[in-house]
């Protein structure tokens, strides 16, 4: 069980002082888990790991208080000794370097991570010691050693965590130096120790070593906070800092005190000197007050103790800006919502809210709670007594002079109820959710109701549609109310704990409720404004959205449909019943009849909202995996109904095509073969034009323009006798005659295209203005803009300099702000306030002397795109941290949405975001637990719903939209109320994907994306389709003379075939193959995938093709040569030194040597998910070229993501960081598909506008 939690400060207290108090948000913010107070220092907020390596013997034990002087603290440390555990296997340092395949280099030592560690003096019976002792010679002979779990740290490993090794326990027998990185914001990665062989970054210590590490770490963390405060505000005073400081906690969960600052003071000057900030900050009031005089300083051990800078040899500007994040910045509304839900004390920016009388507010809050509780007691009391149901003859509705079964009103317990009234009934069983313990309808006694009990815990909400006095039930009760149900926010899985107590969600679900079950009438306000919500009585409710449990979407209510139902002359009219009947009708194939010569003629079939007619081309469900079948309708049989088609094939499936023939997925052929299909196999109508007709007035080929109109536009040229085209049939092929085409469907498609063309033309002149938050290299925004044809990406914010430069290169019209999102938001908000109008602008992180551009203002932005960081959410990240501040960037993102209030938002993250817990605690080094399950998803919904946005979300598989890669990502679309909500794009390509369903905490699940393998119109793309036109080349084998004769002959033959072997150029050279000019392969087998990637009408500059790789050690290259087609690491021989692949003690061996490393692609398969640390030994990456002796190049990885070849990646200092940009990007085809969904929504809006004009006429 996790330790009790301290009370956290509110965002307002953090930003404006502990005495600050804002008005209660009761009625707008739902209950959150209780946070018990604790007045004593807390232990480490992480469960002890399961492999504690020592069982200490205690000589004396005294409490540790960091509020006393450092020397006193040292004296108070208890004496513990490290004792090796017999059941724990401990490796030597040399063995571990071999295990992980790390080569020792005196001038460039490898870097590892050590966790669950203890440091001790081997000459003092293994007595545990603080690291400070290492730097403070005391004349005693010592031997500092450490034991802990060690693993390799990869550059940028936080992006996905894909290279996280499990680690093994190691003994480090010679610790030479330690170092502390004052810039490192991650406390658990700021310190490092150096041995003769490697650097070891200090992660979470062993629980028994915790107090010793606290003595080392906490004062340094305090110094970092002091320096960070001075960076943010060069006028900050001592007392202002202390007010904020005392609301925060140290890395071990203990609340800071003012005395802690005194302990840390002696570390301040060395830190400022090391950071070259002493001269710059000496006049900052805070620094001046805290900086001790030289005579007062204890210089022993305060500086890093002589070790080499362990990061200087490898760190670059991209890495630096990521490793030193700023404090999370939020606007007031998001800060209030996040209060108590995250560990970090966030910084709130914006106008200072008005102070209120805290005492009076508490009194009023208590009064409201009392009134709400009394209302609950009254409702339960009504439920305990037998009801009295009455109506009079006058209440019976008459139609045409005859009595109907419907009533205009009814009395239950003396209260009059009418259609349109909102009511509550006792909670019953919901079969869609997990059954709760005990009968749900059991009426509790008042003493059994918990303190936070509310009406929604015991009652369901509904709206009366009509009253029926004749209908009954099995119990003999007569009279029902036909109702439409509401869902309380606590009852829908996307909110639950984070609901607003008074918010209801209408649902398109209706049914009968016995009149005797009506408990009471409630007031439900229909779609109130935010100002109206402030005046809402505490016992009243409101609704603004319709919730659909099938898709978990929240949308604007169909008020037009409701109004039509009210004017319906039928007394039992129900628009929800009408809607359900339409849905049921769509699920049954229906014949279409037209009047001809006075007779009804069977002319077509309608199924699942698709109508087809004679001479239509259709897509229909196949019996085989691999996409839908295609056909041309030649007849119908009314019995069934059945559809008779001539079979239609895809040119790309023809096996006898010449090598250089364009295998276009849009090119079809028709056959003489026929098929008779059931109507329920119909998927959609497709639109096929004869190639001869695709020419303009000048005779120019217009097929590309035709294809660009829709994924379901094709062209036809040839006719064959059978679907299986033989070589002879191909040689004797003939162009098909013009086929008859149905007039109805093409005319409808032409009208649709004309409307879309008008929309495109309008938005070309008046584009929606977009901003791209966390923009990366621009893949999301640029692909989205190409897909939508209606937005202009005017702004982008990106922290990584090389990514920002790449963005500017490929989207030159975008104003790219190269700055941390938190700093950007802080300036964007504060600079609009009168008191801060002259504040200094943040600087561009790359061009350090240049100010960032002016941020956009509210009203300027129509669309927000945001792929907020995913490191802590990724399922690939084995080492999740409960207090990872990067996870909180979702708050910054939502704050910017709140500031700008765009019309549309599109969010992206990894699927693991759905499992992200708010308020979690560290269970061990790899797991977090507790808190609010799926809290990230719930918070995202709550914030957007509060702002008035409709929402829909899903997991999308890139392969479904024309990527040759398997890549699942979470996407959410949001639109302001009243606007058409863009639909989630459905798959256009067949792809072997796992289920994309999303499960919720309450046991329910949704699957908004159809993943059936036999319905998509297009085949999946393969590795061959994506990269076959890029030239082959090999890494030169490092030990050619050691190869066998056959192996040498094979390599010579490859070179004779024109496949060059490029030599290794030494460690300082970061790239392999960059200096060689690469041209496209002539006469390559071309698919539409490759054609779309290549620049139209020209060859790309060979220098910009970026067909090169990282450079790897010869040992890795030699291993690659051993991997056969479709093979993996199991083909590598032990002599190559890849011990992690063979050693029985390695994590790989303990897992049974399953496939994972050195995986070679199959030409006819697809790419695995492209990750940021593309490397042959990345265990989730499949990056070896299908037949070249190397890994995939930068351009081949970009092709896997669908990047066009004109897209150029920029890497600073010639570092191949491009892999990171590609791995972090949204797949290009998915970006385009989402952009297309926005365009479709704008077409719907355009149609609504035209309808309004017609109605007005």
C-alpha cells in the first residue's frame, strides 16, 4: 500500500502565495480522491523493489532532519552496512560491459544507468556512506564501492523507451569520482559516479540507502530551484521564493522548510560558478540574500570532485533543451482542475483572480453540501414509500375525436408530470457495465450514505417523451412514461471521478419506465452558457452534450430533430425511436423500386446507407483476407436480394506484369467472369472512369486530378476473360469498350465534388489559420494541410532546435517558435497583461540572441494541432516515473487551447496515453500504481468539455490509411459546439492489424474504427512498394579476409551487380554513406506509394536524398552480415561478442532467446513501428534492409512513415538525429486522412449553409 500523501498546494497558492484563496469551484469540479494530510516527513514515495540487495545491520538509529546544518546531518545518519544477499546474482563490471556489447574507450567512456543502488566503504566493513564523503578527504584510507541494477542508457531513450534493458545487478569495486549536473531537471538523472571503465548515472536508490542519498541530493535540488527561480525572474526576492518553496516537496516526498535553504546555501556558489552564472546573477535579490560569504562557505566537497564532465563529450543542443525542462505552466482554469491530481507544483499565469473571504466561502460551501444532502434524503424517503399514480379522463389525449392511449399529464404522489419534464428513478442494473456488489436498487439508510454521496449514486435521470396509460409490465403495473435517458458525468467512463457534479449527458436511448417508478422532478437546464452555470442552483442540473456509448463521443444535441419531434402530430412520437428504426432499417438489405411506365421496377439495392444501381461499380466483402472484392453490376435478383456482377481486378495484382510497369492501385481491369452475391456483402459504390475519358480539352491526361478527388476514384483500361491474367492474355490484352454507367450515382458524386470544389476554392482564399503545438519536424501539420486543402499552418512551437530548423526548411511560410512550450505560454499570457507588457521575450533556443516571434492571440487561430509529448505514456517505456514532469505538458497544451479557443483541435499521442494514471505513486522502478485510472483521458475530456468542445477519439493504425508501416497512435478530435464534428477516418487500405478497441475502467469498450480484413478498398502496401526504387548499398565487411571462399564470392558478385560496399570511416564520422551520391533505381517496379513519395516530374538532388545511415562499430556490421532474409539475432555466432544474445545470464536469454534483435525485413511484409532510436539491437525495431547488408537509411525510414522525398531533415553538428525526428512523427498518410476528415466536415457545414439559404427562400 503506498504511503499517505501530503496535502498539495493549489496552483493559485504556488503562483500567488500560500495565503491566496480562490472561490470554490463547487458545482463545476467533481470530487477527487481524498488526500490525507501528513505532518511528518514521508518516506520515499516508491515501493521497495523486489530485489533489495542488502539486509542491513543497525548499530544506532536517529531521525534525519535536513533543516539542520550539513555537519549535524552527517552525524545523525544511522550506521548501516551492506551485506551481500546469497540469492542475488551480482555481475562484475567487466562482465556487464561484455553483456551489453559496450566497447571501452578511455577518452569516451560508455554511460550506464544504475538504480536500486547502495554506496559503501569496503574498508569499513561495507558501511553505507553519502557521496559527499567521496569528495571530502578525511585522512582515512577508503575504498568506495557500489552495488545496483545497471543497464545501458541510450541517447534520447526517453522518447519511446524502446531500448530500455531490464538490467542486471553489478558490483562497482572502484568509484573514482562523482559529478552533479546542475542543469538536469530530472533529479534521478542529475548525479553520476565514474569508475575506471564507465560513467553510471544515479537513478532511484535502494530504500535502505535512501536517507544517505537524500543527504546528497536534496540540497542540490534546492540549489537548482533557486537558480531556476532567478532565471525566470531577475527581480525575485528571498521572501517570494520561500513562499513558493515551502509548498513543494523534496525528491523523497518530504515537504520543504525554510531551514532546508540554509543547508543548501553552501552549494550555491559552486553551482553558479560551474554554470558561469555567478556574475550574471550576483545582483538578483534572491541570490544576493542567499549567497554566503566566502568565509562562511565549506568548500570541501561542494564542487564536483575532479571527475571529467561525463556529459560534455556527447551532449548537444537538442539533448540539452530536452533534459532541462521548465516548470509546467498553466492558465488558471487548467491549474484549478489539475489541483490535487499531479505531484508537480505548477506555475499559474494570467490575471490574479479576486480574493474571497476564505472563511465565508467555507461556510457557504458547507451550506450547499447540507442542502444537497437533504435533497438526497428526501428523494430516498420518497423511494421508500408506495407511490400513488393518478390521472383523469381529461388527461387522455384525443386525436380526430377518438381517445388515444397517451396522456397529457399524470400525477405521481400529487406531483404533476408532463412530456418534456425531467425526472429521476432509482438506479437499476446496467448490463453494459460490470455489476456492482450488492443490489443496485437497494435503498440505503441515511447513516449508510458516505460523506461524498450524491443523487447520481442512487438515481438515474431521464426526460419524459410521452405518457402511455395502457402499456404495462410483467408485475401488472399499468401506465408507463416513455423516456429518453441522461447519463450523469460520474456514470460515463471518459469522466467518472473527474465529472462535474451537476452535469448530465443526453443519450440516444429511450424506453418505458412504469409511472410508479417516477421518484421526483428535477430541473435540467438545456445547454446553458458558462455565465448561466455560475447561477445554477446546487440542486439543479444541466446538459450540453449527447454521449454515445458506442463511440464514447460527446456531440452537440440535435435540437432540430427534437423540435421536429415536438411538432409531430402523433401523440407517441419519439425522435429516438425514429432514429433507432432508421438504424435497424439500414441493417437489412432493401430493394429499390422506381416507377417506369406506371409500374414499380426493381432498379437497385440499398444496404447500410449505401444505394447501388444497374451499371454501378461496387466494392463488396471478400471471403478472403486482403481487402474487398470489386465488381460491375449487370443484374439483380429481387429474391434475396441478390446482385450479379462482372468481376473487376486490380492491375497491381497481375503477376505477369513487366518489371517497369506502373503498379497503380487505382488502375482496374474488367473481366467476363461473373459472381452472384448477397446484398449484405455490399460495402460501397466506387467511381470508375475509362482512361480514354480522363483527358481535358487540350488532350492532357487528367487521371491524377480524378484520383485526387477521393480514395474511391479509379480508372479502367483493359478487359480480360478471367481474373487470373496469364502471360498470353496480357500479351493479347485489349482496351475495353466504353462500359455503360449508371446515371444516378455518378451524378450524386459530381454534386458532392462540386460542393467540395467550392469549399476548397473558398478556403484557398480564406484558409483556416492553424498552430502546431509540439510541432516536431512538421509531419503532422504539413501532411494535415495537404489532406485538408483548407488550412494554413501559420504558427508552430517546437523545443528541439534541429526539429525547428527542419520545420522551417520544409514549411517556410510557418512562423516556427523554437522554445519550450511552458516558456512560450508564460510569455504569451503575461505579455498581454498591463503589468507585464514590457517583459523580456524568451530567446530562440537555436538563434540564442534572437527573440521569439509574437505568439498568436485569441480569435486568430481556427485549428490547433498538438502531438503532446508521449515519453511517460509509451508502452515501450519500461521505466515509467510517477513524477515525470514531461507528462504534465498536456496541461500546458490544454492551457494554450483555453487561451486561443480555436474552432477545431486534433490531438495525438501513443496508445499508452489511455493507461496514463493521474496522482499515481511509484510502485517500483518500472511501474506506477494507484491514482485515477485512465486519468489522462478523463482529464483531457473534462477540460475540453468545460471549454465547450465536442469530442471523439480512437486508436488509428497507419497501415489502414496507406502507410507501409504498422503504427498505432491515439487521436482525439474536438470541435466547438454547433460546428460539424469531423468524423474519425475509416480504413481505406486492408492491413494486418491487432484490435483497435479501447477498454474502459468500468468494463465497457468501444471500437470506433472498423478493422475487418475483407472490406477496405485497397490492398496493404509492402516494404517493396515503399523503397524498391531506392538504390541498394552495403556496409563494407570489416573482416573480409576472415570470410569463407563462398562468402567472399557472394560479396564480389554483389559489387559486380552494381551494389557498392561503402567502408567504415572511423568513430568521429557520424554517418555512413552520406558522401556517396545516390540516384533512383532506373526501371524499378513502381507503385503509387513510390510515385507519391517522389517529387513530381523531376529527380531529386542526390545530395538531398539522405540515403545514408548512422555509423556503427565493426562488431555490429559483422553481425548484420550473419542475418539471413527474414532472420534475426539467433543467427549470430557467439564469437562476435554479442553476449546479450547468447549469454545464459542475460535478459534476452532468460526470456528464451525470443526474436527481438537484428531483425531483417521481408520485401513482401511491412515495416514495424519506426522508433526514435533506430538501431539493429533495438529490441522492438525491425530495421535491417531486406537484402542489403546494412540497416535502413534515413530516407528508407522516412519512406516507411510516408514522407515525400522532397522533405529534408536537418541534423545539427552532423549528428544523425534525423532518426529521432522520423520516429516521433505522425505517419504522413494518417495526417492526410485526418486533414481530409476536416475537409469533409467543412463540406457538411457548407451544405448546412446552403440549406439555410434554401429554407429562407
